[in-house]
């Protein structure tokens, strides 16, 4: 499961957003929103300091090595809840449910329900973008309807792995009823 | 300095004779001479020259001494630049192998008595090479930092477009300038405060719409910022200033307000656009400039600080330069002001009080202080020296050493009190790129000995093209001088760049700024639609104050329609002239130099000599120092959703592109009709799919950039992608502004058009704070759309566009690469990730049209070819006409995929093209294409009323025979008439035009009249000469006016037909003469490929076989071999029954 793999992808207890992205297709955002990790914003370690296996070929390593802007919040430590997910299946199930309730996840489900058919990643992203634009025009700010493609990419991966969506990297669809049960049993 | 009378009747001999009669007293002059260095009489501190008049008449010897000294003078001028600058110029000429001869505009000289009792002529002040024009803005750069002018003007250093995404503060100045300009027009027209205020706001809104893409770079996150507020805050200030100024033009008919007019002083080598000039017409047709205003809204190069207040005042040198232009044209001594608009403050500074003038002690009030001349001449002459490269040539050690001379470039002389006191490093591109060792900024550590450390291969490459681009640069800079000093008869009759004796008609209704000019005499010219032109009253020289710029919109046999930038100037005789305005752009040099800089930065090595093997891989491939990765032999299985049916070649090309590793190159050749644009669209879809979620955290990294050589090609790719893949439209950005010809489906992909910015601004009350908030929200919406965009499409010239600023792309495709010069194509590399770690795809066809390169008079011959360039596939005399695509296709045939299946031409036409140009490899991609005949098209589309009959009568043209050649070899009436221009020639052949007109009329009269429009869309006529195309229209119109008037009926040159196709194509070869001359256009057989391959089912060629096959000029022999092969193939096809040859003699 991507979530478990993501929580295990640490060195000396330190994980990195860019490693998650490269290895699992997730970013730090959903993990932080779910309370599974604590982003590090001060005394941010370099990649060497936590022996990241990707440090030699990663083009973002320089950001941490040279202390450049944009590194804050990109590295993290596991939160107690994150450790709990790795330890206790019941906690993992609760987190699975919480993932489906994330604001962006709810918006994705709503768009798919309105479409009544599978959507390509292009069409899904465009529908979500239209919502952001509409909120900007009305309220002066995208607000909750704002999102980044990275956030969307990670969440699609998570929801797909949870069986909450049928996602093959190109098309996104609401799952059939049977598919939902099968995936839930697999998680147990 | 007193301005001389505009048209002196004294000869140069008389002028200098009068000078010699006043020994010991320096005299003011305004005299151009040709000065050749006299080495025999030159010594250290003394330069001897042999002077001659423009017509070659000798004028004797003259001298220049250090410090502007002359025998008998009581004091010299410390740090005078004149001698050292001119000496360095002559040195530069000699080192580059050119004669030590320059034009000088003499401004002051003295006849001095020597200690031996003789009299010598001593030159004290002059402009070096006044034919080489600099703008006022460029003078300010030199004033601020001559070294900056060297790096940006000569070397071609530009800001890194992948890093420079700074806030567009210049948009404030643009908006204020535009608002001020239109408010002044309204005020001058008698408008009250309300009307003037409205005009101001409307102009600000229009400018914001124009600058929308730039405003996105600011990335506003909430409330309006200074960027948005300042133009509005300036309104009241400007209105107050206008209300306090003199009355409008309606109160004074002889007074005109001229704003941002291009004007030019041939004797000063300076051009510019003064923001506001008040001009008064004189009784004798002359006129004077009463006031001149230069408006500034911020700092910039050349801003000088007031020594007492410390406030920086820009614009002083520009205003001084423009004033001098006016004076040199004999248009008076205007009161000159610099207006600085800053939010709610405005100051109007008389030029005499400007810190530049005060610091230089260049008081203007006494009729022209000598120091004012020195201030301008120093900037102009040093600017000439550093920007032409005469100072260093291409000696890389000298180029490196120049930075060590300091920003003032010690050695060229110059009084530092005539240069800016503070450095402009913060805004200098050379400083930002870390190339200037004298830079006083900590933003980047400069690299010492940059050029010395370059690998020889890279430096030789840069020099090879830089020299050629410098020739184009020089021609562009000298073009205005040429226009102003060459008789109109020569410009029109021999060069075809001007049209004189035109009367203005009433402006076209609905287009207030478009004026149609007409005359009784037939117009024959090289001017064409969309050319930038100058409209000038006859009797005035182009650029002499009253000229107005415009764009040529329509050109007929006796009329010219021009869309003017400003109102039409009055003309005493009611007659005007239209001149081609040279367009100069330095973007190709910047792209070439950016390749140099990017390759070095990408190596990650500095401080020592580099080897070519240390450069990024893609740079090595371009330099011929590394082979591209081998291609797979077979077409891969492409598992890409929603992909169209592709043929094997297309699958192979797309598969190879997707498999390309970062830093690699792929060449895709797309012969006519092979679906190249469709392939690019499919590839774009595949890349967008693959990379949609790649690098999602790096908003500066996008999947795909497509650059094309022309707007037409960029629009076509945009249209194809948008039509084929509607779900990609939200992620597709067409870079640039909408043009008149932009189609709706392409327009929708332009950011400002998608958001209906102009309409929105028209509905926003900018007086209301809520309105300004709405505007900022619209900008934020643009930012949001831009952030999600995945595919950007533009022209090569737009590589520095704001939509692309700060972005890199994983894959860059260049379309029409065969038509782009190599420096132009290098623009594509500017947006690859650092180290050129991206994928470069060049799509084109070197068997079709080559790059269009202007013929440059007096172009320097290329030096011997270095071995490194020979290894890279260069040939001796390898000029800009050889595209990057052609060179790399020949150098790396293994990296080239050719699309061989074409879907346009039926089998016989395809076979002709395939055999002549593609070694027999091109073939129809489907049986339906191969077997298509004219009857299929006509009977399907025009079944009613058209009785199609297949005839076998000899001479029948409109039957199903795919190819018909009408041979005029024996037709005595079919001879061409040639119009020789200096740069090229124009021909027509009335008999051929008559034959084609008869054929077309016969075809169309078989179809119901109401269907002519749709049929015309499938018929095309091509000839190499616009003169012949005009003749064709005349002949058709004489037979059937309604037919000639059909806009869908295309009659055009090959170059303008590129990319089009027609069911029926008629080609007029035109050239028919006893000398067997086929002309420069036909001498490139690739034009024949493009011409013939436009036809789908019916190709009719009319021409003189004998002229095209008989040996003639040696330079045409290679092309004639192709034509001989063409006619031999036609003979074979006649035997096969798919072609017919008909002799026109006696018909």
C-alpha cells in the first residue's frame, strides 16, 4: 500500500517529500494533512544527514545542501499517528476513511459523480481547475478549491490504492461496488 | 552648436575653403566626409587622414591631435575621446582585414598655422560613421556603462529566460505613457477634463490588455499592488499638467502635436521616438519644433543623480539626443523638457537643469555649448566602437581583457564627467549572467577569462555565425541613413523599397487609421503586405520629423493601403512617399550567445580551459563532437490512450521521441503531405499524458514547448492539437498576442483572449477600488491557468516571451526547422533544463524551402573553415541559408527519421516529387490517395450542373490526366519581361498568364456560379514572382472579374504558399528567354518541390522547357539538372499515360 510504503520511506526517522514523489508518487501534503507526519521547518537536515538513498541523483538535493529557499516543510518525521498506522491495522483503517474525507478527495468524488463516467486526468484536473477559477472570481481567492497538481497526483495514487477510485494513471473512475469490497478485504 | 541650414548649397570644397580662410578660429560644421587613415603622416598622438567628399572628390589631408589640441590653441581638452576612439576604430578595421576608411560627420574643425608657417586642417569634433544608427535608449546604455553596451550590444548577452521572471515594473511605464499620449490627443483636440480623463483610462486599460502576459509574472496573491495602482494614481497629475498647458490644435491650425514619432538625424547617427513634440508648420513648407518632451516613469540606464538632492533623474541624454536631431534637421532649437511621472508627483525639468547637463557643464542656453556636443558625440562614438566589435574583433583574449579595462573601457578615451557617476550593474544582463568581471553586484560571481576558457569548437561555432549576424545588424543600422540620403528615384526604381508620388484617399471607413494612397503610374515594388513602412510627405526625407510609421496592409497595381500608427502628417503638395522601414532584431544573436553561455554553465566547470568533451551532451552533438543515440529499427508498440491510427513511420517517430533520453536529439523529416503536423499533435498528446504528473512540485518545469519558424505554422499546430484533443485545450497556451489573421480556435488558446481580458477591462470602472480588485482577480486567474498549462506553442522569435519566462521544458520540438537559420533554431535550447538536460526534436524538411536570408551589400567574406566546424558538417561558405536541420540531417543520418507515406498527392504527382527529391522513398499512404483523380473530386462535389466528360482529344487540359505540361518553348509570344532590382529581380510572362487565365475561366464556367467560391478554395496558382502573380490576377480579371475577385482563389509565390494544398494546382514557370536564365528563385530547386507538391489530383505546369534545360549561367547549372530530370520523368509519365505534354505555339 502506498501509504505504508510512504511511512516506511525514512532514514534515521527522517523522510523527504521528493523521495516520496520519486519512489511512490505521493507528496508530503496528504500525509501532513492526515496528521501522519510532522514537517520539519527548522534545522532542516541535509540529504546526507539522513542518508537518503536518492541523494546522489536527486536534483533537489542542492536545495537542502545549500540552504536555499523552498526547503522548509519538505522533510518530515513520523508523527505518533503515523507510527500507529504502521503498527495497528485498526488505525490504518481509520486513516483510510479519513483520506476519503479530505476536501480534495471529496471534490474528486463529486466531479466524477457529476460526470457519470470515467474521466481522463486531463478532464478531471480541468474540472477542478474550473472550480478554483470560479471561487477566485466570486470570492477573490480559490480558498478550499485551490489545489496543486502534485497534491492531486498523490491523492489519486492514495485513493486508487485504497480502492476508493479506479485509477490506472490515465483514467479515473468511481469504483464498482464489488471492487470496493475486494479492496477493503485486501486492506484487512 | 548652431544648427546649420537644412540644405546647404555650398560644396565640401567651398566649406573647407572657407574654413581655411579663418586660420586659428575653430568653426562649426555639419559636413560628411570620407576619411582614410594616412599611416605615413600619423604618429603617436597625431592621426593623419586623407579626406574626400561623398562623390570621391579629394579634400586634402587633415589631422587629429590628442586632447583636441591644434597648433596655436591655448589649451587642450583633457580626456577628449575623439583621437583615441577614432584610432581604435581604424585599428579594428585593419585587424579585421577591412580598409581603414570611415565616414565622419565633421562638427567642428580649425585651420591652424604650424610652426613652419603652413596651414593644416585639424578636426576637433565629429561623429564616427553616422550612417550607423543608434537609438536614444542605446546611447543611454553607453552613457551608463560602455562595457554593458559591449556585452549586450556586440556579444549579445541577454538575460537568462529560465531565471528571469522578475516583476514587470516596465508595465507601469507603458501604461502611463499610453495614457498620457491619448489624454494629450484628447486635450489637444479640444476635449474637456472628463473626455481627457476617459481617454487616459481607456489607454491604460488597452495597454494592460496588451501587457497581460507580462503582468502574470508578478503573481499577485491578493490586493492590488503598486504595479496596478501607479498608472491610476498618475492620472490626476497628468490631467493637471495638460490643463495647464497650451490650447488644443483646433485653436491653432498650424500647430501639430506629434507623439512617439520615429525621427532620425543622418548627420548624427541617432534615431529615436520623442514622446511629445509640438511642431509648427512654416509658411514655406518648412517648420519648427517649439517644444520637445521626454517622459519618464522610473529609472534605468543613464539615470543621473542630482548632486544636491540625490534624486536620480532619467532621460537626460535621450532628451539631449532628440533635441540635437531636431537641430541638425534645421527645425529650430526647441525648448526641451524631461517630465518624470511618479504616482501623484510629476516634475518637469528643463533639459538645461538636468543633472547630466549640469554635471557635464553643457549649458544649452548659449546657442549650443561645446560640451553638449562632446557629451553626445562621446556616447555615440564610444557606442559605435564597442557595439560594432571594432574594439576587440573576435580575438577572445581582447574580449576577455576588455572587462579588465573597467566599465568605462579605458583606452578608448573619454571624459568621465560625460559618463554616468553610478553603475547600472543591478539591471545589466551581463552582470546577471556573471560574465562581466567589472560588475559591482553580488548576485553572481563573475567568471574570469570566460572566452579564453571556451573550447575551440564552441568558440569557432559562435564566431562563425556571429560574424554573419553582425553583417545583418550593420545593414539594419545603416538602412535609415540609406533611406534618408538616397534619391527616391533610386530607392524606387533600382531597389524597390520605396513608392513615391502618392495621393491620400479618404481613410477607410471603420478603420480610422488606415489610409489608402493612390497614383496614376503603375506600382512595381518589392514591398509586400505586413511590411513596416514610413509614410512621409514628398519633399521631406524619411525620418525627418513628419514621417509616421505604419504597416502595409494592401498593395495593388495603383494603390497602397497603410495602417498608420499616428495621424497622417500634412503635406504641402498633397503627395506622400512610402518607404520600407528596416526591422532589426537582435534575438538571433542573443540566442547564439545564450547557447555559448548555456553550454559553459551546463558543464559545471569554471576557472580553467574546457575541453569539448566536458560540455553538455546536446551541445557536443550540435558541435559535431558526439553522436546522437542510435534509433531503434522498428516501430515500437505505443500504448498511449486515445491515439489515432498512425502509419509505421509516424509510430516509429513518436516512439523514438518518447524513448529519447534527456540531452538527446532526434530529427524528423516531414516531406510534403506526410502529416507532420498531425504527428506533432499526437506526440504532444503522448508527452502530456506521460508527463502530466511528472515534476508536479516544480512549477517551473513543464512537459512540452513547441516552437515554429512562422506564426502560420505555430497556429496550425495549435489548431491541430485543440481540434484533435479537446481535453488538452485547458493546458494549451499559444504564446504571444492575437493578430488580425489569428483564427478563433487559436485565439482561444492565448491567455488574454481566453479570459476575454479586453472585454473585461472595458466593463471595469477603474475609478472604483472594487474595479481594480476585479482586474487583479483576472490576473490571478491568468496565473492559475498558466500554472496548470502543460503545452506551450510559439514562434522561435518568442523564446523570450513572458509566458515562457522562468520555465524549462522536458521536451522541446522545433517545427519548420528547415526554414530557420541555425542561430534562430538555437532559441529552442534556451528553455531546456540546466545542462541542456532535456529532449530536443527538430522537425523539418531540408528538401523544401530554406531559410530566408537577406542579401547584404558589402558583406564580409567568411574566413577559412576551421577543422572543428568541418567535422560538424559545415562546408566552406556555409552561410545562414543552411539550416541547423539540414546540417545535422547530413551529419547524423542515423538520427533522422523520414516520414515516407504521404496523404496528399495522387500516385503520378507523388512519383514525380519522390524521384526528384526523396530518392524514390515517398509514396502515397493509401490507395484512395494514390488513385484520386480530378473527376472524383469534381463529380463528388459538383454533381449538379457539371457535365464531366473524359476526353481524349489532344490538347484538352481538364481531363483526368493527373499532370499536364504546357510547353511554351516554341511559342514566340511567351517571353518573360524582367524587372531588375539591386537585390533581386522580378519577372512576368504575359502569355503564360493568359494561358492560365483561359484555363481557369474554362474550368469555372463549367460549374454553377454559386459554387465558384467553394471551387476556388480548391484551386491554386503559383509562380515564383509577385509581378507574375499580379499579371495573372489582371488577366483573370479581364476575362471574368467575379473570378478574380474571389478571395479563396489563391495566386501566390511559393514562399507564401508553403503549407497549403489544393486539388488543382497551376504553376507558371515564367522564365522564357534566349539567354536561358532561370533566375535566382528557380536556381534553388527546393522551390520546385514545394510548388509541385501542393497539388492533390491535378497539376498543370506552364513554361518554357528549353529555357529550363539549356545550359546557361554556371550558377544555375545544378538547378537545371533537376529540371532536366523533371522533364525526363514527365516524358516517361507520358508513355505511362499519366501525363500529357501540350505545345502552346499556335494555340
